[in-house]
């Protein structure tokens, strides 16, 4: 790294830093969706925006912030469909298992 603890860009260290940020984003997203009410269809959209604001937005420039703020919520499924995609099947037991796995993160 450079003087004052600054990482070179591009570098392997910078790549690892972005991987860590991405993992933190996903962990925050999953924790929020897992904690949401079963009938809260919009929970993934709100969780996605909150996780982005906390974990990634501070490191993005103006253009990426606008792209993410517009694109991320549009790509999020309603809560039940989101969980069904993460579960082994759409059965209630598998969806509940997926929620428990997300809480364990």
C-alpha cells in the first residue's frame, strides 16, 4: 500500500477490500429480510437500499450512486419470491430453513 495506509488501485488488496464490502452488503441485506414480517412484500427493496447505503454507497462516486439507487430496488423480488429463490424448494419448511440460515449469518 501507499503512504498513509492508502491501497494502490488496482491491486489485489483493493480487490479483497471490495469483496469484503460486497459480503457485508449481502449480510446486511439477508439479516434485514430475515427479520422482516412474513407479509412485508417490499422488505427486500427496503433492505437492499439500506444495505447499499450502509456498506457500499460511501465508496461509490456520484454516477454509481445514481445507478445503484435506481437499479437495485427494481431488481428485487417481493419477499416471498426472494426467499423462494434462496430456498431448496418453495415449500414452507425450506423457505423457513432459508430464513434461519440468513439469520445465522
